[in-house]
């Protein structure tokens, strides 16, 4: 089976489940808890791979902490309580550093990796959960996922067919400007199809012009999300974030564009009071 066939087969399994999960807030939060947990596992493994049983226990404890805000929503509790726990642990680590007479540089070097992971993984995936809970949040998640998926697919085929001009070659040698243009074009096309299809079935959608602009913003954000994850992997000397999704690599490889695109979509639904 070719790599492309593996990608298609894996997508036919996880993508419909993700779309269905968006129907229910608790179910979607549970799905995202699994996603953020897998992403934390891959992220932690960039720097340190557990070997002994005690190492794995400590590893899973870190994963649990990183997943808390999303997990709390999944079990019907407040994510504020989860953030409070994480901030308390952060404060304890700072005090511990002071007690050990470490310099500020030493303290930040010890915490920086986890603080970055907290914002990049926990924070951005938590935004997806928050988007789903606004009015017409289900449609917002669907729109985001379809636009990112088509951006990625169109960029892949456009780059493979027409790609000549490098795009951030020092980070990802295979990416080209032709692929970027193809990806954004694919996002605009799916935005039009998505808009009229959902309108036909009486789902909530913003005006077509707004949908097109948002699709373009999502496409650009997802492209840079993919680039950033490539930079992250390059800095740790790994090709893929993991092997959990056949043909795609790791979970973080599949969701790197989605988490970056969550930021503009979150601002959009907050400013408008929903995906309307």
C-alpha cells in the first residue's frame, strides 16, 4: 500500500469521527482530550523517550497535566479550575527554583519547554473546544476542518504537479509557492461549496464574502502552522512527530495546521458572538 493510500484510508477513519464528535460539546471535548494527550506524548518524546516503568509513569503524569483544561470540559467541569491547577504547579516550580538558589536563566530553561508546550498544545486545542461551544460552533468546527484539509490536499497536489519556486526552503525543502497558491485556492473553492451546501440544509453560515475571507485566513494560518511544526521537528532532529496515524505520521503532524487556524477562527466567533 502506497503512502498516499495510507493517508486516504486513515483520513476516512478519523475525519468522519471528528466531524460527528462536533455535534456534542462533551463528546468533542473528549475527542480533543485524546488529541491533546497524543500531541503531548509526541512533544515530550522529542526531547526524552521513556524507557523504565517509572519514566513512563512520570511521562503520563505530564501528559495528564497538559490535557487537564480539555479533560475538565469533557467531564463537565470548568476549564478555569484546570488552568488554576496548572498555574499552581507552575508557581510551585518557581518557588522550588528559588529555594534551590537557581538563577532566572536556569529556572526558565527548566520550565521553558513545558510552558511553550502549554501554550502551543494545550492552549490552542482548548480554543477548538471553546469554538465548538459558541452559537453555531458545530458549523465553525466543520468549516475549519474542511478548509484546513482541502488546503493541505490542494497544496500537496499543486506543489507536486507545478511546484518550482521554493517557499521557506530552509525549513521545509518540499514546499513551494505554487503549492501555497494551490492550497489557498482549494480553501476558497471548498468555502463556496461548504457555504451553499450548509445553507441548503438550513445550517448556520456567515455571508459568502465573509466565508471566503475567513477561508483564506484559515488557509494561510494552517500553512504556517505546518511550517512551524516542521521547524519544531527540525530543531529536535525528527522527521515525523510520531507514527500513530498511518501515512500522516503523528497526531501533531495531522493537527499542526488545525491548531494554528483555531486562533483566527476563535477571534472571529468571539467578535461576532458565534459562527453567524
